[in-house]
């Protein structure tokens, strides 16, 4: 399950894999999205933007 953690409140919100893909496509080059998703699921990488941190929780 993917979660969005608000940087201000630290509140966690579950997001769908489709939402996670949309966020990555917005922020990254489309040719690296699959690799980044794999790294997030493996716990190697946490994605971040101005308002939130995105990661995978088992």
C-alpha cells in the first residue's frame, strides 16, 4: 500500500497505485517511473515533493 505523509501534519493517507504513478509521472521523466516504483516498494527510495513524502508500507 502506498501512503502520502503530509509534511506539516505528519498525517498519513493511503493512496492507490494509480495515484502514485500519476504523482511520479508529474514529477519525473516517464522513462524512470517503473524503476522508481520498484525502488519505493523495495524500501530503497521515498519520493518527496513540496507538501508530502510518498512511500510504500507493507
